[in-house]
C-alpha cells in the first residue's frame, strides 16, 4: 500500500473536451471559407476593394484557424502538495526575482507589498532568497525595502502563526477591514498591532516618495548621492540575511541596481533579469527561480509547493522547463471596460496552449529551472552537460570572465536540486558587483543562447519560444486559490501604452530569428504549438488587415462601390457576424462573465487592434528597417485597495492625450462619420455598376458603435475630451482620405 502511494504522481494533467465549442468554432471556419469561395467564384468584377477585402478575410480565416487549433484540446493541471511533502524530505532552494524600473510609475509601496508577500510564503525560509532589481536606481525604492524588511520581522511570523491566506498586507487589510468577535483576544491584539504597524509603514514610505519628508542620502543611502537613472555604478545591498539558515526565520533579501552608462545598451527587462540570474547564482544558486513583476503579489502562500509538484515529479517533471501561473488582477474594474483583464483569453486560449507543448512564458508569475535558462537541452539530462561544456575555457566564453560565477554555473548544469551553497550573500558582494557590470556580457552568450533573450521589448515571448524550440515543455499551475494577483491598467492611457509595447515587441519576434516558424522548422516546436505562438506574435501584423478592413466600407460608401455580396450572398457575412457574436457571448456567460463584459472586450478588441497595435507595428517596422529604435514604455501601476472601484473616480471612463494611437482612432471614426453623412445626403458618385449596399452601411455603423467612447471624446472636455491638436490632425487625414476617394 505504501509503495502504491509512492508511485502516485505529484501532479496530473487532465485534458477535457468542449464539444459544443469545437462544433461552433468549426462552423464559423466553414462560414469564413464559404465567404472566401463566394469572392473567388462570384461574377462580381474584381475591383481593388473586392481584392483587398478578399486578402483581409483570408488573413482573418488564418487567424481563426490558429484560434481553433489552439483551443481544440484544453488541459488543466492538478497538483498534490501533500504528496510532495511526504516524499521529498528536503525541499529545493528557490530564488525569487522582483523587477521594478520607475519609482513614479511603479510606486515603492507596491514593490514593498510584493516583497512582503514573497517573504511570507509557506516554504522553508532558509530555502528562499528574494532579489529585487531596481532599474531606476532609486533611493526611494531602497528605502521602502529597508522599512518593509523591518515590518517583515513581525508580519511573517503573524501570517504563519494564524495561517493568513493573503500575505500582502494591503490586500489582507483591505479584505479584512475589521475583525470578528469570534476571534481570540490574542489574535485581536496582534491584528490591531499589525494594522497600526502597516499604516505607519505606508505613511513613512509615502511621506518620502511624495517628498513631504526629504530623504537624507547618508549612511547606507550615501551610494545614491551621485547617481542618475541611466548613469550609475552597480549597487548591491543585502538587506536581510538568514546567516544561521533557520527554517523559521526570514529569507535573504537583496537589493540590486545594475550598472548603467549613457551609451551602453541595457536590453530593458531582459538585461535586468540576466543580472539577477548571475547575482543570485553567486549568492544562493538555487536550482529554481521565480520571477514576478513588482505589482504581482502572492495570493496563494503555498504556490511554491504547487509549482514544485510539477517540477519535481519523477516522471513528467523532467521535461518541464518552466511553470506559468495566470496573470489575474486584484483591482480590475467591473466588466473590464478597457479589455485588459484577459479572463476569457486565459480560460480558452492559454488552457488550450496548456494542452499542447505548454503555455507561453508571459514575463511574470513563472518558475524556471536555472539550468534551462543556462542553455540546457532535454537530451542532455541523460548524457550529461559536462561532456559538452566541461572545458573551463568554453564555459568562460559562454558565461563570462568571473571564475566564481562559472563555477556556480557548472554546478547548476549538473541537474541537481539538492546542492548547497556554502557562502552567504554578504560574502559575495564584490564578485556580484563584477557580474552586474554593463560590460560583463560582452563576448558571451548572454541574451543570445543563455538567460532571457535580447532583441525584443517582449523578452518573455522570445525567451519562451527559445526554450520550447530546444524541445522543452511548460505547464500551467492553476490551484483553486489564485496564485498571484496584480494591478490591471486602470485607464485607457495605460492600456494603450501596454498594448503598443506588446504589439511592437511581438512584431519584432514575428519577423525575427526566434519566430514560431523558424522554431518549428529548425527547432523542436510542435506544429500546433507553433500555430498557438502565431496567435500571440501576429498581433502587430493583424492590425494592418484590421485597419484596412475598417476603412474599406467607408471607402465603398463614398465611391458608391461594394465589397459585400448582394441578394442571397449577403446572408453569408451577416450569419458570420451573428453566429460569431452569439458564440463568443455564450463563452463569456459560461465562465460567469456578464454581457457588458463581453461587449467591452469586443469593442476594445477593435479599438486596440486598429490603434495601439497598428502604431506598435509601425514602430517595429521602423526598427527592423534600421530607421529608429524602439522605446520601452513602462505601464503605470497605481496603489489601490480591493474596493478601488468605489474610490477611483475615473474608473471605466475614457481619458485621452496626444498619443499617435488616438490620432489613428479618431481618424477612423471621422472617416466613418463622413461616409455615413455622404450616404444620407446622397452625395455619392453615380455608378453604372453595382453600388454600395446595406452591408457596407452596417459595417461602417458597427465601427462607429465600437468607437462610441471616441465619439463622446470629440465633445468632451479636459482629460475626457480628445485634444484639439489630435482632432485637427485626424480631421486633415480624414479629409485627405475622403478627397482621394471622391477623386
């Protein structure tokens, strides 16, 4: 009986069928193919609009095939932490990485809460080490971490003593504003003390960040006195150190700000992650690494145990390179007005990817094997890496000139999870400063074959692609209690910044050497897994066809031509629109989302695709052509409580600025309005052939309905109105378009 229990897996992967969804997805595909066939074999003259519509619809059909194959075999993983604790007497070390880059856009109090939630994980504290990368080199961030470390000495024991589930203080105290009478007097007393201490922590950090109390740059802060954000030496500070290695103490906490020089390439977040990898490799060299963004707090304190169930499983675990947890949000506005919470996408698309070679790496909430990030291939588990990289000279060429780091990398590549690092973090600071220098990577394989990959501002997708290309799998980890929760962009401006950055980076990946196509042809990415990667990486290119298809109906109305069939053939696109809308609506309702949530997502898909993604695509094309370089724009994160909807006055309201994305969107809206006005005033050109019909008018009206927030913005004031300069630019572009059409 005991032997049978030992044979039970630490995790199980269960595939499930969604028959109704498969049938409807296939039916929609058949309608798309029917529409394409009608265009090919109809007697309509093959005009330029007709050909453009055919090209766009062909791309949409390809996109739907990608979506269908990705969703076809969804899977879920079930982990068993109790079995792990019974069968693994000594749990492996895990290094925790937190990345922040701007104390204004990413307030230090948010980073402090994330770090506190990590320090309080339900895992032996002598097996954990937390490294914070501060790419902004801000004394405010360092101050927040120092103060948080003092609070952690009380907060961590409190959480573990009373088995608190929400380990981020702001999250806990927001959800438990008062205590019930049923609690013991001791708990009430300690709860009140923790609440007072946390309120005091907030006041201290916010007073300094708002400059109500100036921060004195002396003592341990003196190193920040002559620093600039893009020009400073490496700063590494060991804030907390578990020197005695006790399992009930506090984990190591290390602050890292890598060296930067004005004319050196720093490779954005990927460069910061590689520095943390090397610094942690010297100090603790844990076989597993968790990386989170500065706003992604721990929501399930046992999440490391759940992830270890997958990575340590004796059968399937050895094939898994990383474990990805979904991104979910604690402050998402009701009904997702800006379409940035991705609830349905995670449920249908990412679960579908989980049933293939595994989910893509999303840049946060992921547990990695260190040796995989060092370039290990699955087949080298059996034959041994040392036979291939045993020569010290070759290791130095790949990993850099630091003898100490090369030695630690050599040990990590041995595929052992139980090795110990005899040194303490404070003993390695001098060597760590060397490997965090901005010139250390010159002539090495960092960013090319080792670590997080360079060449795209979406380093996560490129890195995940490279891992899957080598033949590794990945797994989703979705315990009943959500693993991590973070800040969703709370306004249209932040959403546009985020979407533009993603579209730019994904376009770089799509046309780069790490594209899904090359990974499938020259690597070991499975065919359907490669198609699922196309679903992500083609976002930028998709925008070109969306913009073209959005303006074609307006062009046809103005020129009195058509792109849609007339008579019985018109029922094909109408049926396609109706069935697609009903099908996606039912998908949303099935997972507990509202009709309004569905409509907001449909509307924002049109808006972001034709604006932010389009500008991101153009930005990427300029970079690939060597005309300009891309700029990494940080998404603003706002410190708020779980009941932020009531307190946030702008929740759900569209705000605008002079961004080029709003110029594109306003232009599309004005073109549609001009076309509809020309139609109703009967100012169209006379046409001897087939003129425009009801199909073009319906399509143009649908675009206007999707852009209704922009229509309100034309008449709004302040930040709720589209700036006059943007309206003028868009009006000129719309006039040129209409003039060109009529000419």
